[in-house]
């Protein structure tokens, strides 16, 4: 019985490593997407010469959009 338990644990270790690497890669991809999105917002603010309050409103609207997407509400 001990050999079976040990064997299962050894087989699961590569799976945990794979899942961990996939999670890290997913976080990296999300970071790139968010960086691009923020860069786009910054460009939009500059091009439209938005005031501070207008820029803040744009950021709030963007945050709301992201929250709805995270909740699965489009």
C-alpha cells in the first residue's frame, strides 16, 4: 500500500509543476494585455487632452468594464 501512495505522489509532482508553469504563463500574458490596455488609455487621454476629472472618469469606466468581464457579465 505504501508503494502505491508513493507512486501516485511521484506521478502528481510533474502535474503540479505543469499547472504552476501554466498559471505563471497565464499571469504573464494577462500582464502584457493589461500593460497594452493601460498604454492605450494613456494615449487616448493624451490625444483627447482630457482633464484630470475626465481621465479619472475614463479610468473608472474601464475598471467597471474589467470587473463585469471578470464576473462573466458582458
